[in-house]
């Protein structure tokens, strides 16, 4: 059963890393939105293309824009933190049970 435990531990680590990376991408997108970025810049286009599907879904379901401030990045970051604390931690705990 240690193989299943190691697999779950590796899966939890990869999911945690991807969630952490995506959180930093969301933060970069929010910081870039404070200035007037060049929409043809490849970095800006990458940030928009990778974050728009999630942010637009949040904006449609929860219209959280008060006074011109968009709160959808905060909602996404809170969801990522929840997934890190619940899903990744649960997978690590489950993996530990299989290893011992």
C-alpha cells in the first residue's frame, strides 16, 4: 500500500504547487490591471488568457464590483487557499495513512 501512499503524496504536492503558481498568476494579473498595460505584450496576453476563464466565471456568478474595484481575484485567491488547506492537506493525510 506504500505505492498508493506515495502516489497520493506526489499528487498532493503537484496540486499544491499548481494552486500556488496559479495564485501568483492571479496576483500578477491584479497588479498589472492597476496600470494601463499594453494589450499586445505577450506577457499580458498570457496572463489574461490563463486567468480570464476563471475570473469571468466568478464575475458572472457573483457581481462583486463596487466603486470600480473588481473583487473577483480575491474570491479566486480565497478559493485557492481553501483548496490548499482542505484538498491538499487531506490528500497528504490520506497518503500518510497508507504509508504507515
